[in-house]
C-alpha cells in the first residue's frame, strides 16, 4: 500500500468517527509516520501524545501545542496481509488513540475490544 493510500485510510477512519465525538475533540492533530520514534516498540501501530481532555484544567489552554495522534505505516503494513486488513487495523488504531484523547486507558479499551 502506497503512502498516499495509507493516508487515505487514516482520513477515512477519521471520517468514520461520529460527528458528535469529532466535534468534542479539542486541539489535536492526526499524523502518519513510517515508523515509531527511537526508543518506542518497533511494532507500535499508533501513539497519542498530549493531555487527555479529562486532565485539562484552566492552565492547559495557555500556549499549549496540539495533542498528537500518530499512526505508523510500516508496523501496520507488517501485521496486515490485505488492503482490507490495513483499512480495518487503521480504523481500530485511530479509534484507540482518539479514546486516549478522551481519557480512556488501555485497560478499558481492552474491555471494549478496541485494543
């Protein structure tokens, strides 16, 4: 899958987020990178970096950079055999990382089937 096709899959996953949730997302950007940063597991599919909405106080808005959700292309392609699997895995990854933005931890995501 080309970089452009992968980015389209991420965009489609974002478009599938219910409008009410998408509107509730605040100061967050979604990026695509080929591989996780040095020091992170090489098989990491996605990463949320920021302050979850549930932890933001009045101090937060003063000059805060956007939160970042990054979806990693090469590890995703490595665990998927078909284009359909990539699209499904990207959607799971995007939802998983958005959930972190809303303050939902990995344990709860496992319970919900989004881990």
